[in-house]
């Protein structure tokens, strides 16, 4: 269908966008609930936990931005970053688990970073449009590693976590790459 008038709205397209928005919102709510439940389970097992829901998540490849930093960049509220600074004293994460879901072209992710010696677990949750992740997927799979960057609103990095494997983040890279070029 071609619109001859830029003010004309295709009802079907408007409905589709509204449904997509609702699905994304619902998916994010489920992600946050799941993260809190996972944290409670870890606490019941004797771990101290911190949950960080990101206000924004960006899949970054080395060729985006002014640095060669790559990975998932999470923008987190300042009050939560203050909690992270207290929680993160001397932690060396030696375990990673990744929990993911997809809906309406959005990826919902919770990354669990575990320091078994300190009995602490950091959970970071985010959501991003899958069509923007292709370059990151290729980079991570090629290099067989991944990074989580926790940042302030101004872009200042507060903490970077190196993950020695990309596979937990991208178990089916071809499927994720199929979202590239989507609307």
C-alpha cells in the first residue's frame, strides 16, 4: 500500500504498532519479575544479590561510537549505581548465566554474574531491538567472548564485566542475525 497523503494513517499498521508496543512492555515486566525471582532464589541459597534493571540497553559493536568498546551497554539509574559501588567492592566474577526471551522483535535479557568466592551475584536486565544486534552478534561469535558494560546516563562506564564465552548470549546466532534489516 502506498500512502498519497503523509497524514494518512493505515489502521492495520497503527494496530500492529500498538500491539508490538504492548508486547514489548509486557515482555519487559516479565523480565523484571523473573530477575527478582532469580535473585530471591540465590538469596535463599546464601548469596548476596543486587538487581540492576537498565533504563536503556544498546548492543555495541567495535565500530560504533568513538571507542572500540563492544558488548551490551546498560544505562542504569544513579541511585542503583551507588548500590553497585558498595556491592561490587573487590568482586571477580567467575560465572555467567544468561536468560533470554524474545517478543515482537525485542530481546529481553538477564545476565547473572556470579562471584562464588564472595557469595555475591549481580543481575543485570535489559531489552533491545533485535534488529540492532547483528554487528554485536558477529563480533562476539567471532571473538568467542562478550562484555557487559554498566554505565551512567552520561555514558560514563561504571563497571565492565568480561564473559569468556559468547555462546550463552547468542546460542543461535543465525536466528538473531535474521532480524537485521527489519522494521
